[in-house]
């Protein structure tokens, strides 16, 4: 509920931001002022640093490095999370006190750039060709709007699929030949599902990782058929591929996995043995403090492929606020964050992949088998693609309406048709 409210408030704020200047107190502009003489406060919205002691220490290291160039500038961090990021942004917009640096995720750039809230980074030399040389190509579409770049990739948040080798052997399946297409996965998942004498599922055959909504899993499965969710901001799911994908999800829930299944640790279920196969995040701790070597050795990772091999990739993306009075300083701060040592530290804190070009050789990628697998699969990146300008509203619509279709409360074909209409 909290997430939906945040999206509604943010949408309302975005609708008036062009005409309303707000009444907040804003520093005098430091753009064009020599960095050593610039004063004022740089406001940074930063969900990339956990609000913990380690997170704050890592952020302070960035600030200390930034102060070597801008010694008199104050830095005011807002350690948001992705759960309250919408509300933080909405409050800032409504109050007329903009953030100078904003870190958001995939699907945020287009709505904000279209409302002139994010600054075009072209003035700082950030072009598609520049990013291709410095960063992972996987996130270039996510930071692009109208052929211009409005964010700099910091981290890649990749997903893979995992199976338990022992469960496969027990079910008479070959773990060295994992199912990759939706049809193959369903057949295997039904064989892997365990039930008690009353028919209740005691071990899920496949974890869709969609306890609170099916937007991201639908996007992932659809992409594996070679069908992007959006193309050029236009819906690309109100078709046979979209309907087949939604019906497949519907056929899996309460068949191979109970609806809403999670665990107290909020871990992917296949890592804990509560599922024989399923979607996993981008890292696994194989130490005794994590799931342990024995569990890690029982895992095999693979990617979806129903015609196109894909790996879902989100990310942390840094932007400059268009109303900032410290754009040059904001760019200097982003430059400080994208240094390799800094990105390596942030990646470790978040269990994500640094978004620089040779991420496969990063310390995080080398630290565990899952990060290594996802880092070397960024070439297969897929996500929401080129979303429409009202995507922040549509995110919530997808989660609500897809769930209604999966639970049999609404007709799946009508749901997709409605979502396509709402996207325009």
C-alpha cells in the first residue's frame, strides 16, 4: 500500500512541476565558479548506500574524495531506499527544494527526463558513444531519453535462475541440462514440486520471486520470448506473446508454487531449499555466514531462453537535477562515485555488479559464483526497455492488474488490453 501511495503522490508532483517553482530555499548558483571557491550545500538522494554504519562510512569516503575538488561545499545525503524513494522525490518536488544528485533505477529516467527534472548529461560529454567505452552497454537504454543520456550507470542489478542439483537428480532430471524455455520449466517444475498427504505444497518446483506483484517476472518471461515490454515507449505486450506469458504464470501459481510464498529471511527460496528451482538475485554468500559451501555446490545457474537468451538487469543510475544550482558540483560528485574503487565498494555493499565496462573482472564478480555468472551475462540484459513517460504510474498498475489476472479475478486478455491502453 505504501508503495502505491508514493507513486500516486509522485505522479501528482510531476504533473505540476513544470509550472510550479515551489517555495523552498535554494542556494545561490555555483555553476561557473572555480571549484575551490564554490560554497553551498549539495543535496544527494542516494539509495545506493545502505543506511548502516558501513554504508555511511563508504559514503563519507566519496564525500572526502569530492572535497579534494570542492573543499567548501557541504554534502547533505538522504539515505533513501527503493521503497521510499518515490515519496522522497515527491516531497522534494512539492517543496521546491530539489536534489542536486539523484540515484534512481531502471524505468525512472524516461518519466523524469520527459518532465525536465533530470539534466541532459551531454554538456558533460556523456553521450552514447562515451558510455559504450566506459560503462556496460546493458544499461544504455535505461539512461536514454530522446537519444540523450540523463543518467550515468553505477550498478547493474542482475537476476539469474538457479536449480538444486540434488532435487533434479531425485526427480529423475538432468541438472546439467537445465530447462530454459517456459514450456520446459513448467514440465520440470511440476516434477520437482513436493506435496504433503493433503496436497499442500511443501517444496515449490519453481520460485517466480513474485510474492507482491508479477510486473518484473512478467517482463522477464516475456523478454525471453524475444518480446520487449515496450518499444519506443509504445506497449508491446498486448499480443499473443504477452497473453501466452501471462497464462503461463497463471498456470504456475498454486500449481508449483503457492501464491505469496516468501521466507522470513527474504532469501530466494531455491537458496534455502524451499524451492527446487527459481529466480535468484545477483549474489550468493557461500561462506559459513551465508548458505555454506555445501548448499552452493548444490546450485547450478542458468538463464531463461524461450527463443532469446536473457538476463534481467536493473540498476542504480545517477542523475543531476535540472533545477540544481550546483550542476557542475553534482557532476563532479557523480564522477567521484564512478571511480572503480568506489563502484567496487558500492557493489559489495549492495551485492550488485559495478556498471563499468569490464565488470566480469571486478572484485564483486570474482567473490562468488552467482555474481560471476550474472556479470558475465550482462550481454544478455533485458528489462522494461523504452518505457512511456507515465511508467511510474504504470508500475503499480501492472502489479495490481497482473495479480488479478493470475488469481482468476480478471480475464488475462482484457488485463493486457487495459494496461496497453493505460500506457498511452
